[in-house]
C-alpha cells in the first residue's frame, strides 16, 4: 500500500525551489513579491489551509501575510475565501 504524504501538494507549489527568505521577510516589498507568486499558484488553498491548521504566525502562506491571517480568524479563513481575502488585501 502506498501512503501519500499530506504535503504532496507542495510539489506543485509555484514557490517550489525559490528562496524561502522571500516568504519570511518583514519587508512589505518582499511580501508583495511573495504574494505575486502565490497569486498564480495552483495550490494556494492547500498552503493557506496548512498554515491555518498549524497556527502559522510568520511568513506569506497561500497569498496571505501574518496580519491577513490575524484579521481573518480560523473560523472564517477557509480556502474558498482566499480569492476574496487576497483581492481585498490588494485593493
């Protein structure tokens, strides 16, 4: 029996192979670059879900910054809301 890793989605991530510092920088410009990468990522919902389930407080995950995740508590920060959350934050 083959058991798939719960992190198989990471192999499809647009950020795969990129410098992680881009996603963990306190600089808003770097966060903008990270969010741009996330905007074209096919697995951003899975990424955000992982961050929310672990209570990740640092970095850009699924196109959201720390402050985005704090502003959108776990009961509301669902993968189906990523497009709304990301669009609102970019406006």
